């Protein structure tokens, strides 16, 4: 049985929905579930104030969310990346439903130098060890007139498997495939000799970069205020149109809007290196991974109701998205998400 | 687990309090309470053995396809590539094992990194521990010795994640800012010493920091055991040594330490076991460089335990499950190394025999 009309509120039979996965999405998921449980709570009797659907959230990492959703141990897996090809093969009933849009900034620690211009070729060169100093001709060529020091480049990467690593390596591969092969695109990779230092989590990247002059690091956009407080520079990245753009809500929204038309019905799409002169090149969908074949019809209805709520009420910028620097989904993508949510049944 | 269930039966049947069968209340054997204790004892004896066998079997079942596909290069390469097409790799089958196309794994750097950091920990930690133990027993005034002893035991109780945090926030940056640049600048340019020259990252994440953090973690284990052993050395041989004109140092080297040699080996093995398997502290200070061994001790590296904890999440996104199998194979390697150290220590103890081991004859 596949639900055709999407429920707008949970069933009145109390159910618990389990969610685990992406640490990047976790703060937003937490805000969503709190508001949702408050909005749909019993108003009478002994259970007054009790939510109809309890939603347990956990920050376990995207891979765990995906594997748990596939094995059925949780109902919703949160992931920064769409389903891997092999995961789709092994569990064909899994779908990835876009919930919001995130982005990634490239930061560096060069005292006194702001708004450095970088592109994937130069970043790939730093990470694979071809570019070792900041006054390398390749960096100079992108930044005429900037007095670059002869300081050593220290590229940092994430030691824990991370959606951020997936986004960054996707960007390098998309713009500079000859320097960065597709085998080096994943949530954890064997880093080439250029990058020998790893940090745990986005927070570790910020403190590691702050402690190391000459570092370069990729950090989730939700850490924007922390990277600025740490005195790190934010790079302007070359986009597909050859223009250099900084990560702002305008450039992220421009990149998202430029790609809504080509988003397929299953929403499996890399938004990396999208078209448009003002588009920021490293943005992504945040996904809910759900098995469309649930064992319990009432629970399936509750999952549909909750996810439907997140892509409508949950898209409100001031209440939910701005605090984590996420961007709302474009209207046409919300339609695709709704269509996928409707497939969840028992 | 299964063994404890029947144990509950007789106790309920007898209708007594579980304590009623204890010696002193007039009843003996055969009745409720004692049966419970007997069954609990049996279960207690079987569960550890069962757990070890269960863990090894589960790891083996998971890892056998990985053994077949990864082959010997598992031990000689340093690479973690779940799929050649990256995130878009498809599932293929080789020799019955499902894996992502182009999957390639090798953990040379993790295995050697584990051994080297443990070696650094032992080289630094064991002499310090023995020195501390000798000082506590033979040198320090009694009240001060008791105080130092308490701190030693408190150090053993600090969770490793706290030590790791201290390593990243305080100790590593201190090494990177104040120690390493000074040492690197002033060492003569001699081949062997070049392992002690080189740049280090700002948080001090390196092989050196990992080894030293592990040393700090094994010191309380080795030192408190050594202290208890030294206390057991009879006074007569030591008095004899002093009567022969030996200095305190000579007495310690020639009488006290040889006397407790066997127990000391046991204590060091306990320390090695801790160092080999320590995960989170090393994951925080090693820099987790899986791609190869560093060219000097200030380079980043990784260990088996740190590799396992850092790569599990990405392994779970491999739909073929092969990356998880590969991590199981790596875990099995760690289990084998740890067991091998224990067996080697047993043989060493047999050969040298002497005073009983501090942790019983089971080691």
C-alpha cells in the first residue's frame, strides 16, 4: 500500500520514529523534531502534552545513518550524500529525500590576507603535494597583486569519515579530473602525500587550522562564524562559469536555483560545480534516507507526516535554517521530495 | 548468559532469600542460595572464555572474504580505497566476495604504526615507571610515598579520552611550539638523528605525541604493579648487598629488580596490551595518516585501533559490505598481535620463572 495523499499530521497512535546519521544535519534535525513534537501533542486526557509521534535523533555519521536505514534498525537515516551506487544495488527500496541545502567553505590561515582566490586545480595541487608553498606561481596567477608569503602549505583533511570530505573531493574531481581521479571521491579516502594531517570534525578543522600557519582546510558552512572568529580567511572559489565567488546565502541560493531544472525525480544529484556566473561551486542537498517498504503501516504514515512537515513548515529560514546557515529547498525540489515521501508505505 | 538462567531456577524453587544458604546460617550445600552462587561462579568462569571465542569467530566469519580478496598486499600496502569509482562504484564479485569495483586495501602503515608507538611508549614509560616505583618504596618518606602512590592510581583512572583531549589542547601544541623546533634546530646532521629532525603540525599531532601519550597511559599500570612487587622483596638480600658495599643504585640493579623480574615482565605486558589497543587518545593525537609511515618521528601516522574507529562510518556506506569485512580483518590482526604478545610473555616468564606474576598464573 502506497500512501497517495500526504498526511499533514502524525497518527494518533503513539509511535516512536528513530533517526540517526549526519552530524552536520543533526542540529537542524533536533530543532525540527522538538518543534514537531510540540506542535502535534495530545491535548486532552492523561496523555496531555505527550507527542503523538516521538522522534529520537542521533548524530552518528552519514554512513551509519545509511546502513541503519538499509538494515531497518532506524526509520530515517540522515546523510550529507545521496545513496552510493552500491547501497542502491544492495537495498533497492531505499530512497534519498532532499531536506535542505548546505554548502562548504574553503578556509586558510595566512595572516593579513583575506578573500584569496582559489580553484580546484590549485587545491588539488596542494592536497596531492604538487604545490607546497603559498607563493607558488599557480596561486600567484589567480591572485595578481597579492603579496603571498613563501610559507609552507599545510592541507588539512578530516580523519573521521565525513560528508564534507565527499563534497570537497567531488569538487576537486568535478573541476580538475586530471589532477583528482574519481577513485579519490568518497567520505574517506587515502589522502595523497600532500595532506598528511587530519582533524576530527569541523570543530577540529577550525582549531587545527587556527594553530597552524599556512594551513588550508574545508569546513561546513555552519561553522562560518567560528572560522571568522578564529581569524581564518575564506577563499573565493572559481565556479563553472570561471568567476570567483565567496560562500554567501545569495551565491548558495543562486547555485541551488540554477540546478533545480535538472534535479531528477529520485533527487540523486551532485550540486557541485553548478552553472551560473554567481553560483557558489560547493553546495549539496542534505538527505533523509528512508526505506519505502516499512513493516508497519501506521509508522509509515508517521514518517510521511514528519518528512512532509520538514520540507514545508521546516523550511522557514528564521526559525530553523538560518541558525545553522542552511538554505531552503527551491519550490520545484520540494515537489520532488513530496513525491518521494509519498512512496513510503508498508 | 545461558548458564545463569538455570541458576535462577533453584533459588526461586527453594523460596529462600539468596543469602540463606551462606555459611553461618546453619544450612549447607545442596540448597537454594549456594546453588545460585555455584551457578554464578560457573557462568562467571565460562562467559569470558565464551566471549573471546565468540568475538574471534564473528571476526573470522566477517573477514574470510576480505582475506581472500585483499591477499598479502593487505600487509604491504598503505591504502584505503573502498571503490575505484569512488562514491559511484558498482558492486562486483571476485572469488565469491562481493565488493565495490576497484576496491583496494592495505594497512601496512597502521600495523607498523601500532608497533612503533607501543615501542616508544615502552621505551619511555617503563624506565620512568620502575624509577618511580623504586623511589616510592625505597627513597621517599612514607607519607609522601603514600601520596604519590595515590596520584599514580588516580592517573590510571583518568579516562583515555580526557588524556587525548589534553594531548591535543595542551601537550601537542607545547611539543610543536617549544620542544620540536628547538630539538630540530640543534641536532647535528647525522643520519640516525634525522629521525628526530623535521617539521611538526601546529597541534603537535605526530608519532612522537602518540608514543608519549601512550607512555603516560602505561606508567600508572607498570609503576603501581612494580611498586607492589618491590615491596615484596625481602629485606635480607638487600641488606646483604648494602653490607657488600653496593650503592643504592647497584642494589636496585643487581638485587631488587632481578628478584622481581618475572612479575615485572607481567606488568610490562599489561602496559603493552594497553598501548596496543588504546584507541581514542591515539586517534586524537596521531594525525591519522593512513597513506604511509612518516619519515621522522614528528610526522603524522595512525594505528590499527585509530584506523578502525575513524573509518567505520565510511565503511558502512559501502553497499557491498566489503569495507566492513576489511575492517574486521584489520581488527583480527590487532587481536592476533595482542594475543601473540601475551603468549610470548608467558613463554618468557616460564623460562625465567621465579616470583608469582602479579596478575595470577593465568597470563
